[in-house]
């Protein structure tokens, strides 16, 4: 299977990027191809509902997401919701998200924003008919030690998400012929 793992944070020491890297490593260990898309490597325009969709980096995202059998999206929680950069990637990725299996990884400062990702999940389901894996990972600052995941519970949850993500996407792939 060919998967895309999108790290949407622009922070140089992003914690959601650590989650994304773990997810990517697990997929590769299981023999899958992974396209790791780091927003920090791209100069994405701000979504304007107009010409930004035609920007070459937006079209690159659309192609890479659109060509994947499933997508893991990693993000920070900002203002009790998904970060603007994650939302921007969903908007710029446009129809590339159509009918994809999607797994979500969140890094946050504290525990209170744990439902903050749901508006983005709803939007992916309603707009793009994404199949969201109901094993959303939510980690806080205490779950990390430098650039490592310190919490065995969070590491376990990333593993459970990836296991379900792969199972569901393979079955969907098979049923679509
Ligand atoms: C502008 C801004 C707003 C934030 N808002 C919240 C918030 O509402 N709830 C929360 O738990 N953490 C909040 N945080 C903390 C981030 O979620 C935390 O730093 C997380 O690690 C960000 O993800 P990243 O490290 O991948 O960039 C905020 C951080 C910033 C910069």
C-alpha cells in the first residue's frame, strides 16, 4: 500500500511531527511505501478559495494526497481546534482527500482541547467522504521527552491507530477491486 503521512506543523521542534515520524516508521516496518509530506518543506500559500488551489505546491499536495491509499494527518491543537496550518492543508488538498481513509494525530499543550480536532474530522467526512479511523491520538507536552515519545500509552495508541488504519484501507482497497 502507498500511504501519505502529512506533518502540518511549521514549528521547528514540532511534537506532532514526532508522532508523524513514529506513524511513518510503523507503516514502513510493515512493508508499506510512505510519502512523508512535511509542511515545513513546502511554501504553501494561504487558502483563499481561489488561486491558491493552482499554486504549484498546492497541486503537489493534491497529487500526493490523491495518489495515496490512506493519509495520516498530524497537527498541533491551536485555539481549541486544529491548527491553521492543518486546516490550510485540508483546504489546499481539496479533492485529493476524496474517499480516503484518514488517521489523525494531535499534539497539544494540555488535555482540555481533546475534542478540538472534531470539526476537521467532520469536515473531512462531510466534504470529502473520508473514512476517519476512530482511534484519534491526542498527546500533550508531558508525553514527550525532547524529540522522543516518553509515554508508553501514547506510543501504544499510535500503534493501535496504524493497525486499524492499515486494516481498513487494505479491506477498502480490496473491495474496490
Ligand atoms: C497559537 C497557539 C495556540 C495554541 N492553543 C492551544 C490550545 O488551545 N490548547 C492546547 O492544548 N494547546 C494549545 N497550544 C499548544 C500547542 O498545541 C502545542 O505547542 C503543540 O505541541 C503544537 O503542536 P506542534 O508542536 O506539532 O506544533 C497552542 C499553541 C499555539 C502556538
